[in-house]
C-alpha cells in the first residue's frame, strides 16, 4: 500500500500559464532544480484498487504517467473511488475529463455535493444509470475504499468563490487515511492544529502571509485565501506528525528555488517538499 503524489502544485500548477514571476521563468527555462508541478492530487494505491484524493484539471496527464492508474482491460480503470476534500475548481474539474462512459464512485461532503449539483456539467457524468455513484462523506465517519480506511474531519477553510451561500462545516475537510501506517492529508488549511500521524501532507501553498503582495502578483494575503503560511507551520511541533511533507505549493513560493534560504529553512526544520511522482509507503 502506498501513496503517490500525482500533483504537488497549487491551483494553476507550476509554471502557471499566465505568470512570468521569477520561479515560473526559471522552470520554463529549465534551470537546475526547478521542477514543473501539476495541480494537487494524490493516488492511494491499495489492495483492491486506487483511490484518488481530489481530481485536478491535470488528471489525464497524471493518469498517463502513473502506471498504477493505467487500465488493465479493454475498457476500465483501477480507480475504485475519488474523494473530494473541497469544491475548489482545481480539485473537481478533472471529474469532467473522466466522463467516457465509465462508472465513477465519488465521495464528498453534503455541502460539496450541493455545489457540484449547481453545475450543468454534472449531467455529463450521468449519461446512463449508475455512471455516477455519489457517496456522502460525513464528518468523523470512516469509509473503506480499496483497503484503506478513510475518515474526513473538518479543517478551517473557505467556501470556493464560485459557489454562493454561507460557509458550512463540510466546505473543506482533511482526510485521515489508515493503511499499515496513518497518513493525514490537509493540503488546504487556514490554521495549525494537532494532526497526529505517521505521514502528514500539509498545506505548503505560501511561505509568507504577504507573499503575493511582495512579489507584485496580487493583493490577497494567505489568510484571505484560507491558507496557513509555511513561516507559521514550519516550527509547529503541535502538528504531531512523524514525517512532514509540504504539498499544494503555489508558483510564487520561494521553496521552489533549490538555492533559496526558505528552502534551506524548511529542510533544516525536518520537512520534505512534495514533487510529482513522489511515492510514500503506507
């Protein structure tokens, strides 16, 4: 049993299509140590199939380069289920690329399902009876998929900007995944909280609270986008994780530069930095 980081980038990936920041220029130019990243997703390879954690717009590329996701029959997929942790577009748009008359089991909270149902595009996942098998995730209730026990829990977050309505508890969740080891996935998290586990995949979107402002890339701060910056989490012993890995890394983040002081600080503090294709034994 293992986890494969399919995509380690935040929304937009790395490089971001419309960004000419220092980091994006460096990765386009092929500077050593700058690794391109697709948008955030993880594959849990289990005893009886694969679980996708989120379904990014890059899912077809991610499937094509990951042997564990290749079909083994004339038509089919080893994907036993897709678990959504929120309704952000960079976590759900890939569903509509998996519409080729293939039954899909999708797990999401009630609030995320309500958001999906507002889109006419969801009809393309219901071409025939049983094509979309919708399962509701309930806080702190465990579901079993492909040999993994997966328990959603609420995380401080933010309702996606494209969905109207008041914030709800199920808008953003973390996942506790139990195989032989325990993995916690919390790639979108507004504040530090205890997350005891063997392996933690944690929010590495921004290094600093005012990162976008400093770089001249926008006016939003990390808190405005419901992300705890690395400068806060990097020394947080309260996370209580044995192995700690940053993922969901925005193109502006200085840890993408292998020679940066911020990268050295993260490594010195005992953290790892996820990359596309990274494998974690569970």
